[in-house]
């Protein structure tokens, strides 16, 4: 097979490199790109708004949310549950009314049949003067008799076609789930987070504009996406995992207040990411597009 350079356009072979380059320039095919540091949120940003939190709260799984954003999410989910519950109750009420109407119609039909039978000497009227079944009105095979013309589907109305099925509303789930992990979420499980700011008198920038905003209150290390952190459940202080391993786990005492701690009081904080494979697992973004035909 003839050797083909990457930028050679005079050969008879359409190489994989040329096909990939043409697909990328034309917009066809699956577009994949490695997610960089600028595309990943910071460790102190809300998982919903992706902006720095004004009143940070942490979930039991270690995801940080802004208080206003997560409360709006919970209220929206509760309103959605109320709407679905009303729709479900309305459908159940309609089904019950249909069952009651059917039972009433059956009861009325039995009563009419009984009254009709009481008016005759015999149980069934004798049709002595009718020669054949073809002349009987009841023996007709027409699908338009007995009011069935009102029940025939209207093929020009989508909801009346034979293939149309009525949507059945199921009973909604009252549980509110975390938008990140999908686990049940309650307001009582959200813990206020207390970051320790870096007070530099020479830095006149606002807190949001600073690249180094917070530090560990015990070791003094600057907190960032590249440093694993943890939240102490009892006070909400954010410390480094190095502080947890080397200081807190020695005697399980709070390094600031001196209170007794346990394993469940340490919540590992989920980091936003740095762009390195050792920090994150999913750093590749893919977008499926129409395939470029060779």
C-alpha cells in the first residue's frame, strides 16, 4: 500500500487522518473534545448555577449548592408534585364517575327490561306475523344502528382515531431527588458551609474576582480544585483532607472547637476538577452529528 502523508492531497487513498480533519472542519461526524480547566466549575461554586455561592449548603454526598438556588429547586419540585397529584386525582374521579354511570345505566336497563316483561303475558313477545329474520329491525348487521353512528371514530381528529390511546396519569412520587446524584434530598440534610477567607490587605480585588479566596482554618493551605477538601458536619468548617488524615483522625477531636467527632461528621467535598485525569473521570465531551460519507 502506498505511503500517504498527512497533508498530501494528490494520492488515491483517503486516509483516516484526512477523513477526521474534513469531518471536523465540516461539522459532520462525532465531535469529541477534552474538557479543559476553564469548562469545569470551581470547588466553591453552586452545582446548579455554577456561580460562587453566597450562602453555601452542602448535601450529604458532598455537593455544594447555593441556598437560594437549591430552595427554588425544591419549591419547583413540590409545585410540580402538587400539579401532578391534582391531575391524578382528577383522572381517578373521572374514572369513578364513569364506573358509577355504567352501573346506573345497567341498573336502569334491568328495570326497563323487567317493566317490559311485566306488560306481556309471556316472557318474550310472539312475532307471529313476521315471516323472516331479514325484515326484523333487530337482525340488521349495519354498524350505524342503535346510536353507533355517534361512536364511530373520526379519522380527521387525532384523538378519535383507533390508534389513539388516552394518557394514563400515574400517582406521582412525593420524594425530591438531588439534581446531581439522584438520591433523596431533604432540606434538613443540607448543612451550612463556612469558608475561611484569605485576608490580604494588599489585595483590593473583590472576593469573586480573586483566584485564591479561601484557606484551611487549621493548616492555612489555600483551597482550590487541586486540593481535596472536607466539610466538618458539626460546624460547617472546610478543611483539607490532609488535615483530616493527619490531625483529626488521631484523636477524633475538632481542631478548632475541641468537640468530639466521628467518621460520619466528615463529608468529603466534591471538587469541580482541574482538567487532569487523576482528579476527574469524565473529561471528554462528545457530540453526535450527521456522518460524513467518504
